[in-house]
C-alpha cells in the first residue's frame, strides 16, 4: 500500500543551521494498517508526513502508493490519494464558509471541479447522516459558518472531511494536541472508530503514549530522523508504557534523559 | 438642486460602476487580494471598446472584446503573483503601469470621442417599445442584474467554492486537491474582465475614452464594497453580491451630492480616500461601541 524507501531530507544544507530531518527512513504499510508514530520533539515525525504528503521533495528516496511513485508530485495532485488532519483546528476548514460548503469541497477531494451548482438535497441528506454519527449535533447546523464552531467541533468536522471521500492514506499530525483532554479523547475515539470501520490505512503522530498503544495495530518510534523502534502483533499487545520508555532509552542510547522526561511528561 | 435628471444620470453611472465593484469584490473580498490592476483594466476596457467602435466594429462585440481584454490583464497579474512570487500589491502595480502605455498604444492618442457614433445604447434605444429617455438606465439595469446573478451562481458552483476557499484557507483547499495558483489567476481574470466591461459601458455613456479614466478606480471600488457591506451586510453570498452592487450605486450618489454642494471635481479622490479610511476604521469603532454596551447583540459578520 504505502512504501517509503530510504527517504532523506536535510534542511538548510551547508549552512550553520543544517539539520537532517529524515535519515534513510523506510516504512512499508499494508492496506488497513494503522500506525502510530511517537518520538521526541524534532525527531522527524512531521517531516516524514510532509514528505509523504508532498509538502517538500526529499533529497533522496521515494514514496510509492499502490505502486504509483508519487515522490515528485505536487501536494494538490496527491489529494486524490491522501488526506490530512493538522494539529491546528483552524487549518483544516474554511472559516467563512458553512459546514455544508466545507463538506462539499471535501467530497470533491482530488476530483475535477465543474461549473455545476455545488449543493443539492441528496448531498445535504448524506451530510446530515454523516454528521449525526459524530454525535455533536452538527447535523442541525449545516448552514452555520465554521468560524462559529469550537476547536473540538472544527477538528471533528475536519476528520469527517478527511474521510468522507475515502483516501488511500489518512495522515494525522497530533490532531488532538490543541484540544482540551475531554474533547481530545472524544476525537481520538472517533478517529479509531472511523479508521476501523472503513479499514483506512492511517499514520497518526501522537505525544500520548497511551494513545499510541491503544489505537491502531502498529507503533513506530522516531529519533534523529530515523525509525528506532517498530512494534506490532503480540509484541505490541504485551507492551506497557513503562517498557516502551525503557526500549526508547535503550535504542536511542543512554544520553536521552531529556527526551525521556519529555515523553514521560506528556502522560 | 438635485434634479430628477441628475438623479437619473447618477443612477445610470452608478449601475455601470457597480459592474466594476462586482469585480473588485471578487478579488478584494472573495480572494482576499488587493488588486491594483483595476486602475489600468478599467481604462483598457474603455479604450478597447472605443477604438473598435470608431473603426466600425459592432458595439456589442466591441463591449464583449473589452471584457476579454480585461481578463488578459488579470491573467498577467495572476502569473506575476503566483509563478514569479511577486507580492499581490506589486503584481497589480506592475500590470497597471504597463497598461498605461498599452492603453495609449491602443487608442493612439490620449482620448477618443464617441460623439455621433453608434453605441450599445443607441442600438438599444432604437429597439421597439424602448423609451429613449430610459434606454441607458434600462440597459444598465439589465446588465447589472444579469452579471450580479452570474457572479452569485458562479460563487455557488464547485469551482466557485474552490475560489472562495482559496481566499479563506489556502492550505486547506490545496489539500483538497485544488491548484490555488490557477484559482487566483481565474479570480483575477474574471475580476478585471468585469472592470474592463464596466469601463466600456462608461465610455459609451460619456461618449469618450480617456487614458486616465481609471485613476482612483481601486479606491472607489473599495469604498463601494465597504459602503454596501456596512449598509446591507454579508451574511450570505447572495446578500453580499446585492450589497456591493448597491454600494457602487450609493457611492456614485454620494459623489454627485457633494459635487452639487459645490465641491471641486478635482477634490473627489481626496474625499474617496477619506471615505475608505473612515470605513476601514469604523468596524473597530463599532466593535468598541458594542463591547461597551452589554445588551448589544453581536451580529453575525
Ligand atoms: N521547513 C523546515 N525548515 C527547516 N528545518 C525544518 C523544517 N521542517 C522541520 N525542520 C527541522 O527538522 C527537524 C525535524 O522536525 P519535525 O519533523 O517537525 O519534528 P517532529 O514533528 O518529530 O517534532 C527539526 O529539527 C526541525 O527544526
Ligand atoms: Mg511535529
């Protein structure tokens, strides 16, 4: 399904700020895989997603989805294959437009847009039934402008928009980090439910180790641009948070006390 | 005094300028792009139509060609901005400046008279059942009605939504697979097409085209958009379109009234700048007033 091979990206090459964000990263996902990604700040987690989403072109290596090499595709061209939810609840929706207008744009993700009138009754009914599943009462507010929604409501809407037209690959970059804990739990629960029910291939970055182990079927840990841990199957189901921290220390070397605290601190 | 005849003339001009205001609305509000190309494309529309008409082209065709001339100007600004990464403001200034020379080339001299020539208005007058006294008014009204309706319909199509989203949240609509560069170029093209179309109408009403008739047009357009929005509101697209059209007409009446009150025509641009300044500052004044008034309900937009 997704094949990332030997991806390398160096930012600000040959300057004092040179930074190797990705160092020969390889990752293969099977259809329906849900991988959670953990690692300290600056480990390269977002860079991995950005390379997959086409935000930048890697220095070397390739990204292949379903046999198609998309390494050099512009981001908007990948939209038919990939959908994304960002950390900032403001970034996934158009604030001045209504809920139904945002949804109709998502329904057209990666498809040709025409001069046809965008909305109609059957689409509205479809949106209502999909919004109902969120359990936030948004189904009664189709013509409300998105800027009037709370952060959690906007993020739930963004998640619905990302999955309305099923992508090959769903990318979630700390998409609950800006929400209060209760709302975050709700959005995570929603995420797992949606990904499971449609068997979406998903990559989710999280700072929450408990989430990392409870969601999905595979967990990878990144450090200094490399994948240093990759657990699945029984190894993963037997994993505890404290053992995960321990493994992190072992794999990354003993000098990582700060990072350890950073990870532990988010629990 | 403000005679009925002056009022009618003002209304006619207001309707024609409202076409330009629709164009400014597309860039300034929908795309969130302050486009100075307008100053050049307004003149370009007038110049193109005038030259074609005095050389014997059918005035309706000449008016249509003026529209397309404007779209080309918009495409250039769009390419400067999206492909060459020049700021929005500077891209518009570059096209506007280039157009000053180009417009003089088109006309061959600084102004062209359309006295005693056939225009869309003389054609319309000669239709059966059309009262000659109201021909200009009626044709301008029909034109604004149709164009306003088209803009409204367009902004509700799939492409229209993508255009609006480009002005609202570029990152979001790009991740939905929309090429936002193309959207900006499209928006600028349509906008400047409307502006040039407006210029060709004004030239045919005033019976001349002049190399400097577009000067100050952007600020007049902004003033009109803001006046309309403040008076009528923007809670939906339909309402916003009606608002900016009315804003264009009201703006012309304000100008006509102050001229009647004895202000020099040369002082108008100063007055317009002051109107825009007040309008731009007033939302913050308004929010401060409502903040002081605990019972004041917050209006949606
Ligand atoms: N666009 C960029 N320009 C320069 N440096 C960047 C850029 N994006 C990321 N980096 C750097 O690359 C490293 C990895 O960043 P990132 O992938 O965002 O980490 P994470 O998401 O794991 O916290 C960091 O040191 C970061 O400063
Ligand atoms: Mg990150």
